[in-house]
């Protein structure tokens, strides 16, 4: 039943909604991030600051999951080299959606008991239906429940399951030992509070992103003579039916190794209303932080996914087999067997950062549903899920994750449309 809903209902509705609403907001906001990039960047840099950067790092920790390393292999396997072009197209529309939901999250955020800003899609969903409070509250509760469910599956079990597999393969570390250690470290950071989590991601994210980018560029330099033909293959194959389908699935799949119609519908979490919770931690206005949301999508897809795709295309690896093996094989073919060990370490850091970020998203959802007791319950469930994730990351977990993120996206996209006037008002300085 879950598989049918994901593949035939959400698997059709969600991508259509994302593209259509992305086009709508693009015209409504006059494509400011494309037509006026220098002015947009200057506004963000002038109005941001360290808090904006820390919030960006936390948001990137949630989007830069293990899927960035192997998800592109899924796109190329399913859609050929032309799929990369459609990943770029998808990212183009995702940027404006990420901006729109970040603007709303900051505009409607609350101030917590400790004086910290707290933003989440649940709050602007409530405010959207101010005249029909019961309807707004019901939708917000539904969103929060799906958020917690997705944190326990995609944000925890799936990420740590991939890390445990990589550590077992590369270093023969038992899965239970690996998942238990990560669970313990994450629990310590969660108990120490939001600042500790943000401090950890602020250190991990730039380092792991730069490291992965450098090794990818190094591989491309060694095969520089093949890069022109790789780009030629991308554009030549971009308009075949297979490339369009594969590109859509690949873009959507890069977030968390999704397989099938719903396994990977939303790269960069654009449109599902989650990462703006991280951006809401910044002490700047919505339009400024929304630009950092655009940058988040740019780093996730345009930079990291593109270099991964090019490395695979210029290597001698066959696009036939398990996606992780394809990616590791491509880097090992160019850089030697040591590249496999590096990628295993990369999976560890990418996965750990994602788990840290999603712990904060889930806590926010738990608190919204049940207050302090909801937070405590979520922390317990999240830690337990991590500890056993090495053994329980099966198809059912994937299906639950797909259903929850698809449901959040449907709710969030509808609310973005209803509140588009507010988004345009907040964006006047950029238009």
C-alpha cells in the first residue's frame, strides 16, 4: 500500500507541484537571483553575519547527506549522462522555493523561553489559516507528525545505516558498534543544546564540503582530456525521455539514496519546509537569509552533484551495479584504491552531520506536538533508532520516509501559494 501511494500518487503529484510552483515564484519574484546576482549577494553579505553562516551550515548539514556521494550514480544509471542537465534544471527551480519558505519561516518565527528565535513551517501554516484556526492547527499538527516520522527514518535510520555499511566495508567495523558510537555522540550533543549542534556542524560542514570538492577536482584534473566529451554527452542526451526521467529521479534521489518513484523526490529539501528551520536561527531578516537558502541549493546540487557526475563520466567504471559501488569505483579508477577509504570517511562525516541537523528538526516537531515531554520522547526514540539502524534499514523504512517527506511537501507547497503575497512583500529590497 505504501509503495503504491509513493509511486503512483505522491510520485506524480509532488514533482509536478515543485516545478509548477517554482515557475510561479520565479516570475512573481522576477528571477532576482538569476538576473541580479551581484546585488542579491551584496544584500545578503551586508545583512548577514556569523549567525547567518552558522544557520547556513546547519541547513547544509541536513541537505548534504550521503546521497551526494552516491545519488548521482542513480541518476546516471537510470537516465544516462543527459540526466545531469535535468538535475541542473531542477536545482534552478528549487532555489526559488527554498528562498520562499525561508522567508516565511523567519517572518513567522516565535521567540522561545530562552529568548532564542524558533522558526518552523508549523508556525506559518497556523498563521496562514488565522481565520480558521482549527483547520490551520490540524494541518500544522499533521506536518509536525510527518516531520518527526521523517526524522526517525530518513534523518536517522537511513543515514546511519549507510554509514554503518561503509564503515564495515572499508574498515571492518561492526555495524552495531558503529551505530552505537554515533548514537552516543549525537545524544551528548543533543543534551548540550542547540548551540552545541550548530557549533559542530559549523566545523564539520565546511571541512567535509571542501575536502570532497578538492578530491573531485583532483580526479577531474587527472582526466581533463575527457571533460569536454562528458559535457557533450550531457547536453546531447538531455532531451531524450530516458534522460528527463532519470534526471528528475536523480535530482530527487541525491538527498538520501532513494530508489523508485518517491525515493528521492526532493533534493535539497526544497519545498518540504524543513531546512528553513535551520535558517531561522539567524538574527537577520527573511529576505537576507532566504538568499543563503539559494546558496544552499547551489552548493548541494550545482557544485557537489555536478563534480560527482563528471568524475563518474570521465572514469572507466560501468554504470551497472549498486550505486555506492559505482561511485567508489569511479574515484578508485582515477585516484587509486585509497579513494575508497576516503569516500567511506566522507560518508561518515556527511551522515553524522545530517543526523545532527535532523535531530534539531525532530526536536522542534516533538515540542510542537507534546511540549517538553514530546522533546524527551523524540530524543529517546531518535537515539534508539540510530543505535539499531545498522540492522533495520530496509524497504519499509524507505517507504515511510518517502511518504512522510511527500506529505510534508504537499502541505507546504499549498501554503506557500496561499502566502505568496507576504513573500513578495518581504522581497522588495531584492526586486
